[in-house]
C-alpha cells in the first residue's frame, strides 16, 4: 500500500494517496455496489496497490484463502473459420495453408492424450467451419460422453452456437436444447470480446454483436446450462468500454444467475492484423483482474487465465482479486497462435505450487466448483 504523511485513511486500515478512491473504499467495505463512474475511477487511479487491496478484501470476504484450479483438456476441433476477425491468429480460411479439421476419432484421441492425471473437464471451442454439419459437433460430444462418462463437457461459445443455429436453420433455443441432449454440460465464455459496437466493428465485425452474445447466454442459462463470461482487453478499447462490458454482464447475472466465472483475457497481438498494438503490461493485467472483482459483485469467481497473463502474473493476481487460475490445459492453440509464450500445459503439482507460494490454499475443483478428491489417477467429486 502507498504510505505517506498525506495518505487518506478510511476505516479498517485502508490507505491511499488517491483521494478519489476514498468514497469507493467506503462503499466496498460496506458491501455496496459500485457504478460506472466509480469503475472508470478505479481504472484511472495511479494507486494500484490500493485498488488491489480493495479487490483482495472482496476476494477474501468471498473465498478466504482458497484458490481454485482444475485438471482439464482443451480440444479445438477445427481452425477453419468463415469470420475474419482482426483480433484472431487462430482462424484460417478454407483452403489456406495450415488449416486442420479433426476427424472424430482424432478428437477422441486428443481427449485421451496427455498426462496420466484424471481429467475432470473437456473445454471445446473452434472455428466457424462453413461445411461441417451440426451433427459433427453433436457426434463429437456424444462420442466423448460415451468414452469418458465422468468428464464434464464445457463446449461451444455463444458465437459458435449462433453460427450453428443459422447453418442448421434452427432457433438459438432449439440449438441449445439439442446440444444439451447430446451431452454438453456447460459453456465457455469466449467470443464476448468487448460489447461496445465501436470496438466490435474494428476487431471482430464478422461476429454476432454484443446484444446477440448476451441474448444467447440468456437462453443458455434459461435452458439450465451455466457458462463463463469473458472480456478481451488491451487492444483498441478504453476504460469506459471495459466498464460498460462488465456492467452489461452484471445486469444479465442479476437476471439469470447463470455465469460461473468472469475471465479477463489479455489481447495477444502477434500474428494478427492488429500486430502494431503493444502487449498488455503486468500493471494492466492486475488492474483488470482487480477492477473485475470490484465491479462484478454478483459473480462468484474471477479467473486469472495463466496461459494468457503468464503463471507469475496469475500467481500475484491471487492477491489482487482472483480466486481461480484455471487448469492443466495440456494443449492450447488459440492464444499460442497469437504469440503466447506460456507453457502449453502444467501439471497439477505445478499449479498447487503457484498457489501455495502465493500464501493461498489449493482447492482442486470440477467445472461446477465442487471439491475433487484424488486417489492416484482416479477421482471423486463432492455432491
């Protein structure tokens, strides 16, 4: 915490050299909801430690010293994509060099490959392929469920669902119902990017807009599928755009209660058409996590996605509002194609070490944040 003879000192030990933070600190300590202008003030404050102190206060109020992680696998069945998002280094046009589409058996082998640890989750996202039929994706899910009946399937972003619905001439609700019947247990939060139209027209004009993303999430929650929520930051957006994005997520969470976790995603510009934009700094990464924890008072969890912000920043973030650092992953393509230099995967013991050295208590969870108990490579999940 910044300390000086001119520091402003509200109750309960909070200290800051930024007087604009004092009324915000009073509201946070009283458990009151913050508004738009207060969110912008948090982003613009130069007292990073004071902002982090407040976020940590909320984080410990909700979770104490627990820090969550899981053992998961990422499966990206295809990188062929009809969209031309400027933010993306993963997608390829049909016929381009470097395209791939997994046969179903290949996808099953990918799911089974990797470390000997027992996986609790398959995380499935991919490109918007112009030719793959809807049943390919349903067969993928059904086949995984048959082969790995204990594994939770978290599959298909709001963007993918909207695309599959359009291709299959179905409503969003019908598409979600069929996915659920095939074995989808919950949904990832990708594709949200930034909801503001001005920004979306620049970075991902070919995707559904922010309102459609939120409506798809609303329908998924209504159907009983919980999901994550993301926000891509560090490109052409500003502080107001970030706060607007988070407040729109917060409003939908008030309505449905269907979001599990908020995941701020640091933009990786390498190999994209926005390659001139500098990478995010550690200060911005930590501040985004902290502000997310303070603004999203109705989200149970804030995740520091170690693949994007690095394991070291993810570890520090456990003192800046984050309570989750994701999972073992094994192989991650989307952000590594965009220049991420983090490892492709980590063992459970590595994640536990990061958490323990941050002074937190490792809590291995399943996708629904229930405790996982291990016995060698087998596991049980608390009900």
